[in-house]
């Protein structure tokens, strides 16, 4: 008796369904430059195969391609991969990461609102791509930790050198991880949560 | 994006406009977040708008706005508009995250859950 077109929508597989008792969900955003392993990290800890949601954003285009000086609107589609972890029968954690174009994330209405915090995933071979995202998180007041994804051919740097290079305050944790590994990725999330806990116990501007 | 249908691309503004009847994102009003959990309170009805029927079908068990968006292949902003209607009619229930800042109990619960992984 259902509409034909709605029948074509495939919902979650039975093993991907949340229990009826699921009462609240929280989110953490995984940010970082292109190709740094955000989706890899999401995939390695998620209980579901990562899903993709796409938002279309419009913004007034800058004057560069605008010879007549007429303000035009450009539409950009931003894709976000996300995964899920059931923390208990009632509490669910969602992890959002995206394959690239991080400058658009901050236009995504509500992505960071209400987020517990963020993980900035960095590749030491391309530290410079992390500057912009760290600056934006600081501006937005989103608490974050920095996780160094240890690529096999990347040089390992002392934490304090990275801290100086990224111009990070002393209180922001820097951890190493292998985003391909479930436990290692999980530990990054735990580092973020412990950082949030220490802040909740001894509030000061993050 | 979607390479299946050039004529009627999933993401074209025209299609999205038709689905929402031209309304814009009202998620702020409804207090809907990407991770608000939605649960259907009734089965799809005959003659219901297909997208609404699909939401009721996939939400037989709790599902986040982000997941609904992924399964229906529609932007979260549009899903929020549709959910606002369903919420107003009492056809779905929304389980919203606590709007207050993360308190220590919630943080502890998340740490505890992660440690069990």
C-alpha cells in the first residue's frame, strides 16, 4: 500500500538499527586537510559502514570571476562522511568527517553547533593545511585535540616542535595515532573527552 | 555526485524546491540537529508524500537526521523541513541532545562507552 517511490529508499540494515531505547546522540567532528585520513579514522571506529550526507550551500561569489561587478550566488555541494558508535543502550556518538574542502565546513549550518568537540587530524608532511582549520576552530570556540596520523613515510617530530609549528597553546593535547587502527582511533576520541573533562572540572577559556 | 539520472538530478535546486513546497530550512525553529534522533510514531499512509513516507519507514527504529539524509539522498536542511511537518502532526518523535553544554556526567558516559570498544 506504500508509495512506489518511497519503497525504493533503502533504510538501515537490521544490524545497523539502533535499539528503541536510544535516547540521545552526541557528535564529534573530525577535521583536517585533504587526504589526512579523516574518513579512515571514522571508518575504523564506526559500527556502521560510513554513510554520506550532502548539503548544498549557496554563498555570494567573490569578485574574482565576476567582471560585471554583479553579485552572483554560487552553489557548492559539500559531502560529509559520518559513522556511529553506540556507547550504551541510550547514548549514541556520531563522528563526522569530510574528504576535503574544509573551508566549506564552517558554512555548514549546525555542523559544529552542539558538538562535544573536534579532532584535528594532521599529517606532518603537510602541516600547513592544518593552520586554517585550527584558526577557525579557535575562532568558533570549539574545543579540540590534535592527532598526528602516523604515515609510514612521514618523519616523526617531537611534540613540542609540532606545538610550536602549529602555534598551539600548551593545554591543547597532541597525540599520535594510526587512523587505520580501531583502538588507536578510539584512543584519540578518549583523549578529546578527557581534555573536555579536565576543562569541565576546571573551567577556563579553551 | 549522482550519475544515475542526468534529467532529474537528486540535488538540483528545482527538485528540492518541489519537495519542500518552496520552504526554506526551518531546522532552527524545530531545534533539529544532525544528530537529533527521530522515531516514527505511525506507519506511512496511502497517498502520503513519498519523501514523508520514506522517513516514516526508515525511522521505525531511532535514526539521526544525518542518517535519514544519507538513506534518502537528500540534504539535511531539506530533511529538517520535512521533519518539521511530521513533528507538527505528531507522526514522529524527536530525541534532541541536551541543549546545555556537555556536563561531566555526559562526558563520563562517553568515555566509559569508548573504553568498552
